[in-house]
């Protein structure tokens, strides 16, 4: 199996412990096993270890050799939140260093869990990106099967993704007791997939599923807690126009989205493929922002009369606007959103990434072929 050099930079030289968060399958455990030697490893997906620690978290101390100097890894720590109190005690008492992996810091905070009071550095692992795959990057593969590492190592990635979604439902949602009605949640997942890259209409989803709007909102919170999805807020700083108020919704990986999204003769391929292309770009934005500590906040922009820009990137380094088009030939109307944004924010650097082959310049808007845009994204934002 080929190991890709991940862009994430985790400081393992100091005395801090580490939280490494990220959706299942993004490569957290593999990174640990390939970058660190002589770790003491506890996998809470192992039934024996899970049962031992959930019955009595203090048993952790008895499993650690005296004066152990290397990292102690607890995989999927959110399975036993109470274990973090014991981890905290062992750090204070013996100076042990831990690497704690999990699917969400947010879900742990919701439970009022001890997150070690600043004694651990936080990192997030994302799906693979162009900068990591390099010559192995294939836009067709990314659009069809997504960017999870296992997709690039197995012969049947579609079956892997189907199993991945099923396991997430069973292991993360059901076992954590996040909902008692798994079939209802599965129907919600499918319905939510129609909102990919769009503003979520909670009331419409509630009517379609025949469940309370508050329950729909809680289901979206579950997806975000488990890092399965991401909501992109609207950019409204010093707004000069009336804007929409609600965020856009994205599943975290294009391949996972494709598996969840039902398809039939009435589903337009253009709608699905357009959302997938945006998702590939968003994966890159989020990963580069986290890995390189660029410090940006990510948004979209949409006025009440329909002018829209897919992604707005805002921070100390500048203001950037990105529009994503899958078409190979551009027309004047394709620049409407970016031109409107430039009228309100003339300092913005604007880019349009598309399915064509040529780099172009339209006044203050730079047009890049999509893959070339991915390749240059870090230099653009740095």
C-alpha cells in the first residue's frame, strides 16, 4: 500500500499531549503508526478494551508501564468520554503524553467533557488533497469516489464507501445513542443529500420526512458533531446588500456524498456533479487552512436577489472569492456573482475555476482550469 505524505504538521517533540480529530477513515491511526515508534496503543473499537475501560476508567493507569516516556494512544476516545478525566490525572501526576483520536471535539464539548484544560494541542485530519496525492491525483477519481485514503488502495472503492456509510450509521450514530430511530435517521441522510451545496430548508425537510423541525435540526447537529458534514455561513461583513441568512450544507467528502445521494431518472446529472465539484474544492480549502494554519474563516455569499459566490475566504492575509463551474466554456452570466461581489468588496481577489483548459483574465477575475486551481491554491492563499 502506497503511503502518501500528509501535509498535516503535528508537533510531537514537546511535552504537550495531542487531540487528533477527523472523520473515520481520513488516516488518523495510519499517521500515528507510521510517524511514531514505541507507542502504547489502546483502540476503543476493540470490544475487550472498551468493556474494560468503560467499567472502570482508572484501569488505564494499570495498563501503562511505570515511567513510560513515549506517547500513549487512545483511539476513538469519544467512545468513553469519562476516560478523559483519568487521562488528565495521569498527565498531572506522571507527566505522561497522550495522543487522543476521535470523531469530534464538538460532540465531546456538548457532553461537558474535560478536554484537558489546554494541556493538549488540537489537530484535524481531512481527506486527501492534491498536494498530498500529487501525480496520483485524478479529478475523475475524486469526483466519482472522493478523497478518503482507502479509495486509492482498494479494488472496489464504491463498495468500500457503501460499507463506510453503513458503519457510520451503526457504529457512530446508533452505538453512541444519538438517535433511537436508525431507519428515520437513514431517511434523513438521504434527504439531506439533496441540500449538498445549497441552503438548507429545515421546514421543507421536516414536511418531507413527516418529523418535527426541531428533530431535523438535531439531526443536522449530529452530522456536524461527527464531522460527517459542514455548514458554510454567509459572508456578511460590512454588507451593502440584503443577504440570505442561512448556511449552505456539505457532506465532508465527495465520495461519501455520492453514495448517500439517491439517483434516479428524474435526477439531473449536472446538479449532482456540480455539487461534487464544489465539495472537492471545499475539502482542499478546509485542509489547507487547517494544515498550514492560514487562519482564514470560510463563507459563501448570496444576495436576496440571487447573486452568489460559492466560497469566500476571509482572514488577516486577505479576502478571496472563488466561483466553481464544471462547464468547459464560460459565458458572461458565469461572472455575475463575482462581479457583484467585487462591486461591494473591491479589495477582493477573485477566481473562477472551471472545466476548461485555458487560463484567462476577465478584468479583475482570474480564470483557472479546476485542477490547476487546486495545484495553485496554497500559493494563492499564502
